[in-house]
C-alpha cells in the first residue's frame, strides 16, 4: 500500500529587516498553540504557487506579488505525512492579519529556530535561513599563494561573505601538512572575527573539521559513510552531489545542505558535461534540503539559481574576482 502524502504550500515571508512571519495555530486545529509558517494544502488541480497565493489571501489577508520556490521537504507526523513546498516570499500587498483567529509574529531570522513550541516541520526551514546565499570555496593553492589569498579573504569578509569551504587538494606538502593546517587555523580565526563559518573538505583530516564549523563531504566520501559523521550540535554537514543517488545519500546522512553540479561550464573544465538549469531545478525538488548551484556560478547567475529553487550559488573564482 502506498503511503498517502498530503501536499502543502508554505510561505516563508521575509522582510528586509531580517524577520520572518510565524503564526500561532488556533485552538480548533491540531497542534493548537504551536508556531508555524503560513500556508495550506493544495486543492485538486492547483500548482504550489496557486495554492500559496490562495492560502495566504485566505489565512492572513495578503496578496503575494513575488515568490520563489525553495526546498521541498517531506515530514512524517505520527498520523500523517506531508510534502511541504517551501517558497520564499519577498513581495506582497497588504499587512498580514490573523483571519483565522491566529496570532502572528515577526521574528528575527537569526533566533526564529529557538522559539518554544515550533511545529516540528517548521524547524528545518528556520535553520536553513541561517545559511547565506553564497558558499565560497578556497583556492590558496600553496604557501606562496597564502598572503594573496588572505588579502582576498579579508576583502570578501568585509563585503559580507559568511560561509567558506576549506579545500586545498593541490597544497604541495600533502593534505595533512603542518603549513596547510596552520593556514586553515589562520583562515578560521579571520572568518570567526567577521562572523563567518568555515567547513573543511573531506580531502583533509577529519580532525580539522572538528576545529572548524563543520565538514564538507566529497560525493565518494559521502557514499563511504553509513552514518552521519560525529559532529558537534552547532556544526554543519555539507555534501557534494551530482545526481539522484548522491542526493539520497545526503538525506540519509542528514546533511544540512548540498552543492549540486556542474550546472554550467567552468574555465577549469572547458567542454565537460553539465546538467543545465532545467535538470538542476528537477534535482533540487528532490533534495529535501538547501541546494547550492556549482559550476560556472557568479553574482550574475544567483538570480537564476534562486528562481529555480536553489538556495544560492557556490564557487571558487567568483568570490575572489
């Protein structure tokens, strides 16, 4: 017997001041008093966007003018399974009002996930909002290139870069060399001073990830793990993915996000096979977590990535340009 899944459109309403809208479930509904994002079930024949517009008009009295797909996430409650199509909303007309006798509250994105009595399926997207829309990848290359790299890093941090992957497979003394580890510690120090986080690629010793803010698994390393690697509660786990099997493994490992690509051709791999935006969008829908587009990405491609459901873009060259 096939599992019955209820499809739901969910609005993540974001204001420029860094707040997100939550509603308190009324007494006549399941989970009364718990906080959730606004939205509701799809009616027969409706698309996600059609349901989203209708539900927010009926539930909180606003007319959506700009919304983008984001993460589609399946959550199993004790009695029901829901497939939640989260959409980021940055444009609407009208002031939200609780038309179903629910209390509404604008909450700081940085602390929204800490609110007591959050509906379980609401917690993941509030955590995902902590991730920036750009994921930088290091390219110091060698001890000789470190000074120039650190200067570019400082410049990028000053401009707001907040998430970096330390990935230096070409470092001449090997992945566990003293000079490479010392360089990583310097990078972590500078990033933390700016409020940025650093993930260490699995090409390097796992102990280094424990000194940083998490671990980024190469796709082959993700498939080698049967269980999620042991990390501290606040640390992140990311996975490199290229197809459906990689995404399935990332879900099994309970990754916090993935990078998916290559989407477009890159200068380093001219002529290599790419998936394009249509396939990226299709795979993104299956991911169940935030997805960064990788391959040929830059500030110019970010709007495209966001329009097809991506969380953002990742890259090596674009952030140092």
